[in-house]
């Protein structure tokens, strides 16, 4: 059987060898190359010859290096890791991946949605959170986002959503952002998107790092146990580092400072052994619960409040290895919601049902062949075998005559190939929804899908005051970028169904009259606010995995500098030394200390907190350096802790820093403050809606 399934012409290793194994540079066909600098010409100044197969192969391969980028989620970063099951849920599911203690290899890809592959990491956008579990019963792909709900209820609207949000069809801008006419034109005409818009306009779409965001399976799925009994389930990834987002001004400035901010953060965290971790949680509920809710659990624009169904932790994901090759792994990884394993099943969510078709189709077009499952990053780690054969880029060499079934070859001494297994195989769970799965053919939606506002209201009312102000201000910002006159008022009319105060603040911020509320297809109901929906209520005061920028200059006290470095690294943070010149500065004791970053290229937005270790002369000099003043001004404006020597006072003054709990001396108070953000400071530094 093994021969039948896994034999490759080369013993299965060719793909690993692409570089490195041979000492001598060769062509793709193994011919040693003598000269990789000069093409073959007729005379030193003559034309290049067609005969030059080395040149032709090299250029030809280069010409074909790109594949179509993903239509959505084109910009992404990936990492390898392991999922360890920690709870016994065998009463709920027979999935091997949930056997307590079982460790399953995974590959995870995080992404933005709207921008192209070469776009930036920090626009206001939803983040993809796609996990491929290479389980011993086949690959399970949980292809989710960092927001638990979605813009639309039915797959048939997806192309419209994506066309509206991506760069506009004629002018090909803007790149990677929703603050433009076509998106808001569409969104304001789609009341079902309102709940998702609330999340999208919150700081959820400005995660500080992939490591500090939640992930969600979004759709309702099913867990199926050995007896074939099914329950509904929602999947949640909870970051061990707690939630942390940036604020809008910080995100904009991050984009200016580092296009690859989140990709770099993920890479460096893994590279330095600070492995990102998430707990996997499940919300499990039955048909009876589902039927009792004021929303439909199969509607992807709705969530199940954690207060109603608590999240139960069943395992931990650890990302512990960076890819060896971005293209081979992160670009070629093909996630398929149809990759499901025995013990897990789909629900009838009409968005999920559409996805089940889309992803297989898109991978074939993106990766060019129906055999994309053989690419190492996509291949199951367990044996796999069937009678599918041939096709473009077939790399396996199935042996024997059996490429059909049934056959009687095994009984007659030949290898007849694999057979179906009613006991081990995936069995679609018997529908428990009775009449729901029978009836007339209709283009309709279920009744409760018509409630577009209750959960948008739930979300808004679950936020802190500061978070509410950020949401209102984001609506104002985005709608202020819209040139189509009819759109902002139409959006505010929808918001009146969510929350009157929110609608009024957005109208004020736009300086337009408050429009009449739009007619709601179904009157919203009030739901009890839920702390789980707030970022601020789920942050962790910690320096673990964070970074502190330490600004110093000529004359800085060496002992103080060393102490601050020791303090912040002792608390788990990365200390990054920033000086006016990359070669460093000469300290008080005459020693020279090299910098990690030059001031002009290492602004404070890339840090979680900053320390100013400056002498009188150093501070006086830096008050005349715009980059230093901006460094401090932005740290303050981005609500971060600032620790400073007394001598740094003139620089703090110049930057307009007002004393508060987040502005400290360089002692224990700084280490404590650096682990937090000071949202209370914000009303003093910017006008929010
Ligand atoms: Fe996707 N989506 N999607 N999506 N999606 C893709 O598949 C699609 C949806 C999500 O890192 C595409 O390989 C349809 C919801 C992630 O490689 C494509 C519909 C959610 C990723 C596609 C949805 C997602 C994708 C583009 C509506 C959250 C990136 C390239 C029915 C639960 C995966 C590709 C990665 C990628 C189609 C809706 C998440 C075109 C038709 C809802 C994280 O197949």
C-alpha cells in the first residue's frame, strides 16, 4: 500500500533539493554550469546566441516566477507550529486532533484582505487567520478571520463585496483600504453588513501584532462523536499575549515606518524563541439552544455571546518555526474549508456552503493544477491514497495496474489499491434540522436573517467609552473620504438603528444633518452587553513579547542606560537602542555604545513604550531635532508610557507632554507603566467623535 501511495520517481525528495544539495551550480536538469556571469555570444561585442541553454533556462524560469495572487487575502505571512489538544472532548467529537495530549503539526497564514501581495501590513482591514492542521486523519483547515462575524449572509454577495472594497475598477486606487466611494456605496446599501462594519471600524482592524489578535472560525460548524451525535460549535483562538491594538494615528505612522511591521514582528518573535501562542476554544450548543435565540446560528453576521455559551479551552497552538521559503510555503499553501476530518462537519450557513465550492476552484486557478495537494506544504502528513490519476504536474508515481475500483486484483496477488472504510471514513452527519433540509426550491433567506442591527448594537454597547469614540471617529474618517454625496447620510441612517448616540456623533463629525433612520427589515432587540467583545477589557498588562525603544545620545549616563535595559529585558521585553547615529553615542563614562536603530529611521510608533536616557546636553541637542521631538510626541499621542531622566524634561516640554500616570521616572514605575496603554490620556491629545 505504501508503494502505491507515496512513491515518487526520485524517492520523494526532489522538491527539497532545489538549492543546497549539490556543490556545483547546475541547470534545472542537472548539467553543471561553468560561468554564471556571461551569456554566450558570437565575439566579445557580438550578439547573444540562441544556443545558450543556460541563459534561456534561467531567464525563462524567471519569467514564470509569479503565480496569480490571491483574489482576497493576497498579503500574508505564515509560520509552522504545533497544536496540542489539552482537553478530553471525546463525548463531543471523534476527531483524532482532539485526542488529549495529541500533537498535530500546523501551518498558519495571517493576512490582510483587500490589499495586493505587495501591499502594507497595517491598513484598517480584517485579518485572515487560516490554520492547516496536518492531522493523522487528513488535513483540517480552519480558515477564519480575526473578527467573529462577516459582511454578508450569502455567498452570492461575495464578489460584490470584494469588488466594492478593492481598488476601484477604473482608477485602480486606493490600495488596501476601505475608505473610498465604492466600498461605502455598497456597504450603506447592505444593512446586513452593519454588524461587521462596527467591528471593522473598531480597533480590531488595527491589531498591534498577529500575536495579539483573536481568531474565529466565524461559521457555525458541527462536532460529531463516535455515536454519530452532533452538536453545533463555534471555534475561537485566544492569544496568550492578550489583545492589543494600535490606534488609528499610530497605524498610519506604522505604515510609514515599516511596510512589513506585522510580518517582521512574527518572524522576529519566532526567530528569537518568543513563540506566539493561542488557546483554541469552543462554544458548543445544541439545536434547542439554537432555536431559542433571537438570531439564526447559521447566519455568519451573528455571533453567540460568550456570556450565553462560555468558551471552553481545548488546546494550544504554538508557532515555533519560520518558513524556509516564502513562496514554496506561505504563497503556495492552499487552504480549503472543505478540508474537514471525521468528527467535524459543516452547518448549513449559506456563506460557508458557498465557500465549500470557492476555495478548491481558486486553488486550481492559482496553483495551476489539480495536483496542488502534492505541493509539500499542502500534502497530508498521513498516508493518502485513491484512484485519482495523472493531470498537470503529477509528481507521484503510483505503481501497478489498479486505477479503478471495484477491482479484484488483490484477491489475485496484485496490489488492488485502497478501499473505502465505513468505520474510519468521514461520514456526513445526519441532518438534525428536520424539515429545514427539505422543501421547495427557493431563493430565500430564513426569517431571523432579517435582523441586521441587534448584534451591531450589542457590539457597540459592549465597548469602553474610549473604544466607542474610536468607532465613531473611524466612521467619520472613512465617510469623510467618500465623494458620493448620497452615501454618508445613508450610512448614518443605518447607524440610527444601531445606536442613536453613535449616529449623532458620526453626523456631527461629518457636519451633516441627522437623517431619518432607515427602515429596519426587522426591529432590533436589546441584548445584554458582553465584556468578551471589548479589546480594552481583554488586554494583558505585560512586557512579555513587547518592545521598548530607548533613546540615548552623547553624554547619556552609562549606568542608567544599562539599568533600563536590564529592567525591561528582565520583564520580558526587547530593548531597542535608538541614537541619532547608527554607530551609537559616547556615554558619560567615555565608552561608545552602538545603536540598534538610527533615530530618523526608528520612530516611536514601532515600540510599545519608550525610555529617554538623556543628559542635559543630549536633551538640549535633541530639542532641535524634529525626529526626536516627533519620537516623544508620538509616544505620548499614541498613549504609551514614557520613562525619562530628569534631564530629558526640555525634550518632553518641546513635545507637549503633560504629566500623567504614563509619564514616569526610569524606575520600577516605568516597567509597570510600559506594560500598559493610557487611553484616559486621549481626550487631551485629540478630538474624537
Ligand atoms: Fe475567503 N477566500 N471567501 N473568507 N478567505 C479566499 O481563497 C471566499 C470568507 C479567508 O491565507 C480565497 O486561497 C468566498 C469568510 C481567509 O491563504 C477565495 C467567500 C472568511 C483567506 C475565497 C469567502 C474567509 C481566504 C482567495 C464567501 C472568514 C486566506 C484565495 C462565500 C471565515 C487564506 C484563496 C490564506 C481566501 C473565497 C468568505 C477567510 C477566493 C467565495 C467568511 C483567511 O477562494
